[in-house]
C-alpha cells in the first residue's frame, strides 16, 4: 500500500465519524368526526371500520363518543394520509346521501 492510499483512508475514517444532522419528524394531524342529527349510527360505525381499520366494538364505542360529545378524534396521521382519509370519508358519506362531516387539524 502506498502512502497516498493511507492518506485517503484516514479521510474516509473522518467522514464516517461525523454525525448526520437529525431530521425533524413531520407534523401529525388529527382526523375528527363530527356529530349530526341525521347520519345513522350504523353508518358511522361502518365508516370507522372501513376507513380507520377499527373493530366493530371499537367503532361502536367511538361512534358513541361522537354522538355524546359532538366530535371525536378517530386517528392521527401524517398530513397526506389525514387528508386522504378525510376526502374518502366525505366522498363516501355524500355518495350515501349522509351529511356526516370529517375534518382534520394539526396535533
């Protein structure tokens, strides 16, 4: 090995010892369902099961929270996922002619 090769290896070792700057995690967004007087409870349970992957029992409990308190957080996601879930729920509700409202807000 020549002296030039040894010098290059020392430079490589210096690069490996440097730490990378930490990147910040993207902000998360809460997806909320809002209560209304017209959407059937069974439909809300179905939405929670279908779009948020909750069991029937979890969906039923969360639907009751929405019904009693007026709204509930149904999930926390990255901006893109939260936006997609809100759009899916709103589109599904409109196609079934229900006024169910779904929104998102920064956590």
